[in-house]
C-alpha cells in the first residue's frame, strides 16, 4: 500500500533562518506531488506541485521554493524565513486524474 | 480556472441530527468531487468522492449528491456523533483532463453531545 511521510511534525525557527521540509511517498511511482500551506483556521493554499522529477510549478509568488530530486521525494525550502511563513504545511500525492489526494500528517512551523 | 465556494463556514448540530455542507463549482468540465475531513492538528483525509457520471453515493452515514446542471454538490452526514466534529473540505477537479483539485475554504462542524 502507498504511504506518505512528512517531517518534522513541529518546527520553531527564528526569522532569517533557512528551512527544509521533506516529504516522501512509498508504494507508488511517478506520483503527482503537492505542497500546501494552511494558516490557522483557514483553508488550503496550494504552494507548489510537481508531475515529475525536476518539474515544479509555483502557484503563488513567495519566500519559498520546492524541489523534487527523486521520483518520490519533494522538498520545501526557504533561504530566509519570514514571520508570515508560519503555518501548517501539508504535503500530498495523487495518482493522477480522477483520484483524490493523500495528505501527509503535516508540519507545524512557527517562525519567531 | 476553477472556483469552489463552500457553505456554511461553521456548523453546529446536536448529536444525532443531520449535517449538510454545500459546495458550488464554476467549471462545467469538472468531473471529480472529493470530500475531506481534517481533525485538529492532522492532515485532511479523503472520506468520500463522486464522479460526474453519478448523482449520489453513500457510505454508511455519509452521502454525497451531485447536481451537474446547477454545478453544486453536497455532503450529508446522518446520525452525527461527537467524533464527526472536524473541518470538512470539498474539492473539484480543475477541468477535464486535469489532475489538480481546487478546494473550498472549509466548514468547521461541531457536534454537540
């Protein structure tokens, strides 16, 4: 069966520090991968998605970047965190059209 | 692109009553409509989905209905229980041939014992 792993679960980082969040998927190949951010009590904001290795699409201009160095690995990064980067970050994967997403357990990021 | 509106944003029901959450979508080519449940501090989980060639789908206490003409779909939860308390998101595929979902803004459901 397919599983998705996301870590760390919580992270407290100072303003100006770098960020690296990792997401890996097991049990499938060539998944579509997504990074979402969720502010407290708010909806899901799509940040990046990828349909293949090295293929990244950005949905909103921001202080973040994403990379997909391997088929089942998706990384969210920042060189210098801002206070506004705080939030709940979710990774998700899907098998393609007409299929739901499977979300990871999320990373709670607090920038102080 | 696709736009999904979800109502209400908050909903409180007594335990045992039914809850209904409604969503509308803009792209008539959308053909896949999943619903997700998100418990506090966790990632959303798919609870039910429906494809455009079906008008209704049921899974125990949960049902989803789809009206393609009106471009709206609804989640129905019967005999609500406290563990149904969560945030629920609807979503629609972003047009024919698309792999991307557009999500509603969510409904916070509280089931009062």
